[in-house]
C-alpha cells in the first residue's frame, strides 16, 4: 500500500494514496469536479480544461527549508498563479484545493463557452439528451447565452456510419478522445484515431470494416456528448419511432450471452426492450458490455417466437392448449418409464435446471440428463468444486504481484468480458503467460507467449510442474499442510522434465522453465484453461497439481477456472444436470445415467426425450437421426429450431427478460435478473413453471409459484447454494463501495448495483486436504501434417443472436482459414473451396487466409451455420488431424 | 571586427571562414578540439559542470539553463537520448537553418559533447518538415563525421560511442514544443504531453531525454574549449554569452547577426540592419516571431537579454526581430498572426482549438468592416478566457499579437468600426 497523503479540498481534509489525482481525491469526499476528457478507467490526457481548480501548496523558506507559518502557526499556502487541471495534477502533502473559486468558476464558464462554439446544441434531436454530461455541465456552469455568432460546426458531416453499429456526428464531438483511449487501452482494438489538426480535428475509423471491434458500443456510453450513438437506439434511425431516454423504464438484468454474467440494464418502453446499457459491477464487467450483449437482445421481440404449445399430428404442428399438451406429455413420459432422457441447455436459469434434474431424478426416476451437447458445453471436471477461483477474486484489480496462466483459449472470442479484464490486469503489471497452439489477440500484451503443438498442452503443464518441484519453488507451507502424494508426483514427473517435453510441445526447455518460475513466484496466480488445451482427465489432473503445489488455491485472486462456453454452464454442473452427479457435486447414489453423447447416438434405446432450450440439431447436425428415431420428443424453446421441428410437442418458453431467475458465472458468482417485459402472449411460460406443471401431471406435489421460491428450495437442499437466497442476491452494494466505484453518476438511468454471491469451493475450507493425482497423458496428438482447430467464436450461428438484424453482417460464415504458405503450397487463393477430410467425416469449405496462423493449422470455428466443424470432430477434442484437398 | 560588440563570430563562423561546412576546413580551424578535450581530459560530469557554470541558457526560446537540464538526467536509467530540436518554425526565425546548413560540424560537435555529458548513445535531430534542403549539408557533415571516426563506435578511439539520426517532421509548428516533438518522433500525432513527467525523467520512448535547440548545442564546443569564464565575459550577468539575432521585416539588411546578449535593440536594427528600407519610422517590432508581445516605440531602447526584455513586457524568445514600419496596419498584422495560430493549433485542448478559431472569426468581422466596438472588447475577453487555461504554451502565446496590438495600436482596429 502506498503512503497516504493528506490535503484539504474546499476546507475538508482528505487522505489519499500518493500519486492520486486531485479529481479522485475530491470524489472521495463527494466533491464532483466537472470534466469531459477524464475517465477513471482510462489514461489521463488533461485536454478539455474544464476541471481547472485553484491549487496551493505550503510555502517553504528557501534558506531554512522550513514551512512558513502565519501568526496563528498555520502553514502559509502559496497558490499557483495558474489554475491547475484537477484530472492531471497529483496531490501533495499539505496541498489546498479550492474547487469553486471565483476564478475557477469563470474558467469553467469560459471553457464551456469555447466548447459550445463547436457544438450544435441540437439536444432535441440528440439521443444523448437527458444523460449528457455536456448538457448537464452547461446547465450547471454555462453562461446561458453565447457570444459566438458564427456558423457553427453545422457543416461538419453528420450521421457518419462507423460500421453497422455506431454512428458518428462529428459536429457534436468535443475531441475528448475518450473513445480512442477506450479502444487503445481497454479493448486493444486500435481502430479509431484523430485526423487533422486544430479545429479540423475529427475522430475517424481507419479499419475496414469501420470501427471493427467487439466492444465498440462502450464508446457510446463514455462519450460525454452525443457524438457517438448506437444505431440500435438512435433517434428515428430505425424503423420505429424514437424514444427519449427519460421515457425508459430501467430493469437490472444479466447477459444471456456472457459466461462472465455481465450486468446490464434493460431500458424498456411500453413493454419492449429499446436498449441495453451496462450496469456497473466491478467484479464482473466493470462498466463495459460486449456488442453481442448490447445489440443481441432483439430475439425478445422477434416475430418468429413460439406463442402457443404445438402438438404434431400427421406430421404437422397444430396449435394446442397447455392442458392438452401437458396431458399428452404426462401420458407419454409415463409410458416411457425408465426409457426417457433429458437434455437442458446451459442458457437456462439455475431454478430451471434444478427443477429439470428434480423432475428426472425424483419424478421420472432417471439419471439420463445432461447439459453438454457433444463438445459445446462444460468440460466435465471437478476443478471448480475443488479449487475454482478464490472467493472475492477480482481480475479487475490484479496487478504487479500476480500471474495469469492462460492455457488454450482465445478469450477475445470465447470470453470477451474476461478478455477485457485480463488485458486490464496486464496493463496494471500482472504477468500473463499465454499458451496456445496459435496466435490469439492477448499475444499482443502477453509477457510470455508459449506456442505448443495441439494435443501437447498437458506435457507443457507437466514440464512446468516438474520445474517447480525440481527447483524447490513449490509453496512449501501449503504442500506440507494440505497436500498428500508430493513424493509420488515428483517421481512420476521425472519423465516430464522440460527437456523431455520440449520435443513434443515444440517449446524450448528454458522457456518452459522460465514460465514455471514466473507462475510459481507470483504472489497470486490464476490458471484459465480452454478447450484448445484438450479435454481429458490427464490434463485436468496436471492443471490441478500445478495450482496445488504453487499454493495458488483457496484464496482471493488465486485458483483455476475453465473457460466455460455459456452463461450458465457452471450452474448446470452445480445443480446436477449431468448423469453422474446430483446438485452440489454429490455422486449419484444409484446407477449413472446416460450422457448427452450417449443419448444422441443412433441406437440410444430411449422412448421419450425432453429437450429444453437446446437446439441440438442446429448445433450438431449429425444428431438428427437420434432424435428422429425417438418415439416421443418434447422440445421447449423460444423458436421453432431445427430440433423443435422434429418434436412431437413443442412448448413456448419465456425469454430471459420476460421472467426472473439466476445464472452462475464461470467464477461461480450467482447473479439474478429481473423481469422487464411481458411475453409476446400469455401462453409463453417460464421454463421452471412448465417443468413444475409437467411434474404435477405426473403426480408430484410441487408448490413452486415463483423463481425465487425455487431458489429458496435450492438454498435448503443444496449446501453449495445455501447463501443464494433472493434476498442475498438482490442486495445492493454498500453505500461506501458504491462511492468508491460508482461511475455513472450524472446519467439518468438508475438500476440497482449488485455484485452477486460466490459459493465456496473445497479449497476455501482451510482444513481441507488434497491428494495430488497423476494421470499419465495418453498420446493423442493428432497424427497429421494439418490439424483442424475448431474454437468457439463470439458471433456464432446461434438462434438468439441471429434474430438481431443489426449484427447480421458480423455473424461468421463457415470457412477454412489457412496460413499463406499452406495456401501457396496447395495453390489456393481467397474464395477457393477445399475438401477437408478427417477420420470422422468430410466437408467442403471456402477458404480464407490469415498470416498469423501457424502452417500446421486450419481454423474452422464451431457453432456456425450447418455445424460444419462438428462433422469433422470426433466428439472428444476440438482439434483433429485433417487432409486438405483442393 | 565582426561588429562593435564581437571581434569574431563564435557561432556563425561560416561568415569568417569560407567553406567551414567541409570537415577538413572545420578541423583546420580548431574543429573537434573541444570534443577531443572532453573525451580525453574531462569526465561527463565536468562537461556538464562547465556548461552549467557558463550558464548557457536554452536558445530555443524558453531560456532554461542547458547545464541544469543536463544534470536532471537520472544517473542509473538507460538508455538516455539526446534530441535536437531543429523544428525551427517561429515566423521570422532562421538561425538554426544557417547553423545546420553552413556550420554543421559545430552542431554535430555540440551534440556529441551533450551526449557524452549525459551518457547517451543515440541522438535524434528532429528537423522541420520544410528543412529538406538544409538537411543535405547536415547529412553530408554527419557522414563525414562517421568517416573520420567522430561518430559511431569508439569515437576518437575512446570508449565513447554514439550515433546521430536525422528525422524530418511533416511541417507542424507545434512540434517545436518539446513534448509534441517527442510524440511526433515516436510516430504519434504531434501533440504536447502532460508534464510531469518531464522529458529528463520520461522523454523519448519514456526514457530520460535531453532536448536542446540547435543553437544551444552550437554554443557548447566553444564553451568547452575556452571555458566558462571566457563565455561569461560576453553578455550580462544573468544572460551570459552570445546569441544569434534573426532580423527581418522592413529593414535594409535582413539576416542573422551574432551579438552578445544584452546588446541594444537599436544597434541591431539601425547599425546592423541599416534602418527601414523606406526610411519611415518604425511602428512596432516583433521580438520573437509571432509568439511574443510586440515592442512599441517607447521600448526601442531595450537591451536584448532575457531580463531587460521581460521588463519591457515582452520576451526574448528565439530572438527573431520582425521590424514593421509606419505603413503597417497592425490589425492586419494581428489577423495574419491569429490565422497562423489557428492554423497551427494542434486541437488537443479546447481553449486553444476553439479560442483561436473564434478570434480569427472576430478579426475577420472587424477587418471586413462588419464589426462593432464590442468586437474589439470581445477579442480581449476571448484572450482572457484562453490565458492560463491552455494545455501548452502555443495557446498561451497565441493571444499575444492581439493583446499587444490592441493595447498599443487600438486606433488601427477602430478605423474598421463603422457600424
């Protein structure tokens, strides 16, 4: 902790860490100094000059070097002749600041007058109106009239589209550069710049497509004027009449696209979502949202929504009553007996998932349930239950004494919010080791870049672990107090020294050793691992060992987490929607049920299937026959998906904003969302409600009448979730914390700021013991010159996102991306088609060329239209050897 | 006898010695002797100390003591850079151009001495974009220095090695401001940085950096060679030494003149400059291009040193005197200068970006006969709103032409007011 410095602001004494800027010190005592260019999340530039204040320091006698005192014995303050910018003047001991001196107020008025000479004051037709800092500050400090009587910037270009999502009105821009700094510093997408000089200066995007960033929407939030606005909300720009900001009703919610569970506000107007804004949660998304979350809400109002139960008769769906549909389901489920299986998507709320497993286990007496559709869901492991990341972990605060070991994940695509936070940690000095088989965006900031051969990530981890034990870098206290089996592990690892794994991983032994040292020596260490590292027990065991021997477990800012694919993948595992575990990771008492993989094999032997919020056929087209051959299939969803088309009964569910519920993010943080709008019709029911109704028809006497009622039962039944009562989850953060962090003061929308609740892992219990496990890695390196890698991407072919017209151009189309030299070797150029053949299948794809890709990799994302990559994968790993033929 | 105050040129030696831009001629006339002295019998600290004792003040305009600047370089941080500010853009200033074009080896020797003193191994010369012709002889001189073992590895067979790189800007006045220069040199937009950190702590590529003007560095070799006592014989107690004065405007003999600091302005204009071409009386003199307040006739007897100029409510700056005779309409002159500042404002901070634009608009209105007397006061008010509020000196200086001309020549404005 740095030294505290005490100063006086407007006569009030305040102590802040040395190096703090005056503006932040003033915030601490509730003095808000007006400013445009400064933003506490961005670097300081000091250009708008609105925050000028009067500053003085104690006078010192030059000869004696003693402070000069007045007759009363108080130090004499010497005020600087010039006003100082509060945003970029650091505090010093004994300093005195007057925030509203006569001179400062005059300066403020002067600067506002200057700014308004180049601002059109077109507030009546500006989307920012009502939550606009320029409007607010002009109201508070402006002259009330302008002496500038010339043609304003009206002639500057208006409505310049910066890509599909953002519109720039240059005549409103006051060149504060917040947008540019956000893109450069937070997002790492260097796509904006200032062009020209002086008054001709303007913000430009120099990429093609324009403003090419997954995070661009955030610039519309931090723009202190209406220069950057979103096309989605823009006044009268879309086909709907515009709505003013103050007409919106703001409801707190959680992103259904984000595995971090980004907090957001749904701005609704007459029962419709009109915009999505971030809701500050410093532990999750700070004040940012991805464009996918911000603009992907249109599925709610889609005209393709299911509005009534449908029953298939003679191959055609007919609208039915809930009464008829439920009766039919009860009869058929009853008939199926034990030959029934259920698949529930990881987008469902915790309440839905809990009741889903309860229906199967308690009413239908079956363990045949799963949420993992082939490889698209959680990597099955116990690491989250055993270790996870420590409670209170805040990647948003990680700094110099910390290290992050990122293994096999492109966070920018797979966990965009986590990408922003990891990038921020690196900026603050956290050491990032980025290991993957190919270039990923975090390589631009990573301290150590490790490029392993696909399939050898486990060897890399073993090599690092061997180094740590060999050099005695393990956390000896932790090893002594809480671990067993260290000697056995040491013996086993003799076969995996850095020298021995250098060949198979393709990484130099010294580099492995250095990475191991960096990770072991850091005070805090976090391992994040994704599917590009592999998907086997040997890998998980090796990651577990690495975390344990370094003692990076069971405490804040330490631990392990998988990069889970969906917003509630964690909750689905926590609440037992897996064939072998009950809620809370208890093993099933009786026989282990069928996994999704088994249920989706052609000869699965099931008579009935209940599929909730999972477009299985859309995601993996090869599963079609398994569903077709099932006698009775119920699909419960928002849309007539490819899977629903095969069903016998289709049930219309409520979308997230139409109901309440909770999600558990990949850091095990449980967060609730509130109902904001009504469903298209009253015949759409919440998933938990439908499940309860089915259970009722089958004779169960459940009494759930609300999602929080279900959560109440979960808190009683599942000890992991015992603190997750709605009361706890909806508790606003303390006033003190709010003052510390709250940034959005001055903006018109309000919504509760909550931080959610994390459940404790086994490691959190300081009395728990761990046995080190070693599992010999199987050599499952793809035996091929070319390896197909199929990671998830942000803009996938999902049903919900495809309802957002505004994002349509961003949705990725299936293609095979190759390195230039491979393309050259095969005489391929952009747009050509290749045939990719693996041991599983063969598909034709158009190619793209990417100079950053290694020569042995062909990249084809999963979850795209037609599930092309899935047809080549063997259902075990997301990489596989392929042959390419022109 | 060069002039009444100086027996021979110290900086513009090209005026005394033909072809001194050739390395052999330069060496034959004592060139690189100072470097030899520094490298063989002095240590870096002593070099800095001599410059400090000589109280060589920065010739770019601010007048900050060069030796003090050098001593701010932290001893333990490497690398250290020397950056030579050759972005001579102040209207009416053309001294560095002559130094680099006609006596380039003295500049180079000064750079090497500075680098030796502060422990730098790389020096960058940042030249004004329009200086591409001037850079031809300078580049040639640098090549000659390399060929003679005066640059590169083991200079003069000592342990000291250094390189000089030339870089031309794209033509922006603001890049004469040292931090904007650094941004431009790094490839960013030419806009000033916040200070602190000062360049001595975090300058080029965030490393300790000394930035000196070309003329400042040209003073170093004679100081090292002859000692600080010799140097302090020239000039005044607080403004010691020799300075080049660029004289232009309505004078018979415009050009660069070398004089000790503290010489009378009247001597420069009337004896050296030969008075006005037209023979008409002088109306006003700009002492430092467009940036400094104009000198009205009552101050024509001022001495040309930092302190005396300040007493006359102006600054010495880069010492470029633009003389205007009675025929000049001072409102017209101010409009030209306001246009210049509006054109050169980088746009980073609001008061400079918007203020200069507004000033120009009001000036246009007055000069086109559409103004009222309110507009003259408005000009003053706008300048007040800019003063002390700008990010860097550009915006602060931009108000000088208007304020000084309104103060001393208000009638030139009033004659446009017909409404």
